[in-house]
C-alpha cells in the first residue's frame, strides 16, 4: 500500500510538472526527457530526435534546454526552425522569449518566404532575428541570393528588414547580377531596396566584367530594368579603351552587357587595335557603346563631337597610314571582332585636318 501511495505521488508530481510546462511549450517527441525544478523555475531537457513548439516557433534538433523561469531556450545539433515566414537551419539556436529574439550560430541557412514562395536565402556563421520588427542581422562569411531579381551577394556583415524590404551590406560586399553572369559590383557599402527592385552601392565602387572594369563613387542597379547607373567620376578601363564622363548607364540583356550610355563631358581614348597604345580619342556630350557577346561592335558620339585618330605609319604590313583631327555633329565607329577599327563615319558640320602617309 505504501509503494502504491509513493508511485501515485510521483505520478502526481510528474503530471503537475508536465501541466506547468505545457503553458510554455508543446512537446511532440523526444527520446529522453528530464524535468528539473530549479530556483528560477522549471528546466526541461530533451535529448534525441527532439521536436517541439516554443514561443510560436517549431523546432527540430538533437538536444534542447528550456528555462521556463527565464523564458529562454537552447537548441543544439542540426537545428531546424520554422520562424514566422522563415525556415532556419543552424548548428545551434537560442531564443529569448522576453525579447522575442533568435540567436543563431554555426553553418546558418535562412530561407525567406512570401506568399509561400521562396524569395531570398542567407548563409552565415552568426545571425540574429528580432521577431518584433522582422529584423535580421547576419555576419561572418555572409552569402545571399535573391530569387526575385537573381542577384547573389557576399559580405562580412548584413542587415535586412523583412517588412520594409530594406537592408544593407558592409565589409567588402560583392554583388553578382546573376549566378552565371561575370558582371560583379564591389564597394564599401551596398543598400538593398527589395520592394523597389533596387540596389545602391557607394564608396569606391568597382564593376568588373570579362572585358572591362568600371570605377565610380556611386551606383544604382535597377534589377527590373536590368540597368546600372554610375555617377561620381565614373571611369572604365579595357585593353581597347579608357573612358570617362559625368554619368554611365549600363544595360544588360540575357545576362550580358548589351549597351552603355555616357553622358556629359565624355572622353574615350582607344586603340586602333586591341592591345596597342590608346592614342586615339573622342570627346562629346553623349556617347553610346554597343556590345554583342561581350565584344564592342560600335560606338556612337553626338553633341559637340571632336576626335583625333592616329594610325601609326611605322606598323609592319601597313601599306597606308593616316592621322586626322576633326569635329562635327555625329561620329560612328564600327569595330571587328578583335576590337580592330573597321570603319568610321563623321556627319554634320564637319571641320578638320587630315594627313595621309604612303
């Protein structure tokens, strides 16, 4: 009779502990459960194939500790969590229920959904998510990919607000406009305006392409229009040409550079053939460069055009050479596949000097 009474009291205590715990979490499964009554409140320890709900978040992990008096939980070992509109994977996750903040550590993978569609992914070594304001911070080895506009990125630190769609990246951020495209944007800071399909890069901006590099102080990339605007003394460099203007606009099509427009105080120095000295130059208030398969095929200069073209007479196998300086309303230059000048055409109010060599 005494043994039955003791067992009944034990079961009653276990039931009371379980009932108290149910107020804060809902356990689905655990291979081993330990309940401890501490000075600060009940502590629940789960081990092995753990699956439970706490604070409106679903967790699956290898081990978990819930400190109910402190309103705090620790999850360890292959943690999977469904947090509002995000799926989280990490080596460990801790949750402060009072602050409503998740802290993630080690091999973090975060998937963000909108209307049940995957919109963005983040990878990092450390992260925090404030559920009150839907604010995410990630740092150390940060990588991300946006499915909305096919932009991938890497950096050392990033913040993003899921509600407003605004975020920024610091510590050597690099944008790649598509996974397969070679066009990359580097700067000291990149701001994300996902609701407007816009990215803003500032301070020491560099755009790298297979055939050229462009530098500037400021860049805006509109992913919907697939174009980038560079201001702040933009300059581009290639083996064939070097150009500068007050503003550049780069247009992409099918993941390749299709066209570039230079505006105001434009100056382009170029070589007659790729790899030769860039002795020739064109000045105007507007220039348009056309590309096909990443090769420059034509460029057009308008508004106060002047140019100098020097074809070296000492080149071997060159039967004819010429040197000219002229100005007019419009200049068109067509190029062959190896960036060799194929032909030139000057139109409107032509005035200049020409010298031919035999």
